C-alpha cells in the first residue's frame, strides 16, 4: 500500500492524547463490501470494507499550529509518511490483544 493510496480523498480522526503525542486514526478502503440489511426500506446496502490504522503526531511538532478532530489526510501526510517508513502505522483490529504494523 502506498502513501498516495492511503491519503487520497481520505480523512483522519483524532483518537486521544497521551504523553506528548496526539493519536489519529485513518480508515483505508480495502477490496470488497459489507452488506447490511435496511429493514425500513427493505433493501440491502453495500458499504466498502475498510481497515483502521493509527499513527501519532508529536505535540512538539505542532508549535502554534492547530490539530482538529477531523482533518484531510493530506494535512497529516508528513506524519503518515514517517509512520509508514518506521513501520509505526498500526493496524487496529477487533482483537484488543493484536496490533500489527503496516509494511510498505
């Protein structure tokens, strides 16, 4: 997966602050769809599958800048690139005991 594939037309979402780092999540679309039944309109809705990844932004890097709860991914490309290169872009799974790094 390339940096361009991760950030193109995408957003990041603030998760939490801890020990001088802001943690952000990004959802990267994968192949396939999840089908959900809409009982009110008696139809099936297809939602693209995605995988959640988490990365950090050191608060020291921000200076007088602003971190918002939702930002365009391109605004955080610097830190996403660093996370990719250092293999610290963490895949968030439903199993709380398992976290894996995304490799390029």
